[in-house]
C-alpha cells in the first residue's frame, strides 16, 4: 500500500515496464510519494483544477495530483515506455487523466482547456526545463492560459529564476521571470530522493503570473537584457552598444547612470530601457 493510493509501489512499476531513466531525456524519477504529494499540495487546493504535467514518467506526481483532488490531469510524456505505466493511473482514476504522447515543447494545451485556466505542475526533465519555462513566460497575449506553475529545477536554475538585482544569480532569466510572474523557491529536494541520483540538489519553484506586468514589448526587453548581461562585467554604456542605439539614452529613460552594470539594475529599469528602445526603433 502506497502513501497516497492503493496502486503498486513505483519501484515495482518501473521494474515491470523496464523504465530505466534515460539521460538523453533528462529523466530522474522521484519515487518518494510523500514528496510528490508535497509538490502537489504546493499548488494549493486542486479541486476543480485542470493540471498540465510534463514528463510524468512512472506517474508518481500524477498519482499525487489525482489523489489530492485534481479534477483532470493532462500528462504529456515523450517516452513511449512510460505510457503503459501511466495506464495504471488512468484505470485507477477513470475519466480524470488524459495521456498525451508527444513533445511538450511542441504541444499547445489550449484546445483541451475549453477556455479555462490550468495549473502547470511538473518535475521537469532537466534537459528542457529552462527552455520550457522561457516558452511559458513568453506566451502572447498575456496573461497566459495558466494561473500558476509549480515546477522542479536544479537548484542552480531555481536560483537564477528568483534572483533579484545585486545577487550573483541575477541575469536574463530572472528579468523575464520576475517581470511576468511572482517567483519563489518553496523547498529543496535531496538527490537521494531520485533514481538515478542526480549530482545536484533540486528545488521546487512557484510562479504566479502577474495579471498586468509593467507594459513593454517582450522582445525589446529580451534584447536589452541579452545585451546587458552578455557583457555583464562591463558598464551599460559599453554593453548596450550592441543594440545600435545610444546607451546613455536608454539609461536616462530608466533614470539610471550608464556607468552601472547589468547586475545592479532592477527589473523595472530593464522595462524602462526596453520601452525606450521600442520608441527609438519605431521612429527609424
């Protein structure tokens, strides 16, 4: 008997379906059902919620989501070997799980949502985790089709997501993430909880989309951040030259000195520079 339902233990399911984790797919299976339940609970009450899960593998987190009341789980799994293992879950919770065999980077869940908001809750495959997050933060128009993300990353990536100015991990990812969402690291998970054990600690991060981020063109924001952090040890008056505009004008629009470096500029400063860049280019 498992901690959350009457399905076989995950180790038995993995053994039965020869689900050895594949490095090429970024797989590390989380077998502790108490931890998967903790991740599910981190998203708040799940009753009446539709959950998008990426990379369910043998279904540990999927089981927790359903056992804790998720009305519906749309599980996107690229690894064909895991599909039969997920059938255990589908039979235990009939009508509440939809298994999609496909690539999450190419999957658009909106046709399945009937206009309702979803939650994204996932132990993301390490090799695509950052790109998936950037894709979800880049959705247009904004606000997006989800109202919360609870995601697991390597601790280093989690720190880059939630970082603020004057912190070592602050960079392009933090600017985008904190412009469009409220971010927080909820808790860490030891490597010992996974099979196989990764070499790093993992962290669970919650992101709640801002209904109305400070207005600017996302592409301009990404360009300013990329230029500034591309030469992060240089002053803005030098690093922003790659944008082919006067760096001093961008800095002045944000009310900052062009001798400052990227890691000292808050998100609001990048937004102001992005707006000025858009105005300059619109007049050319």
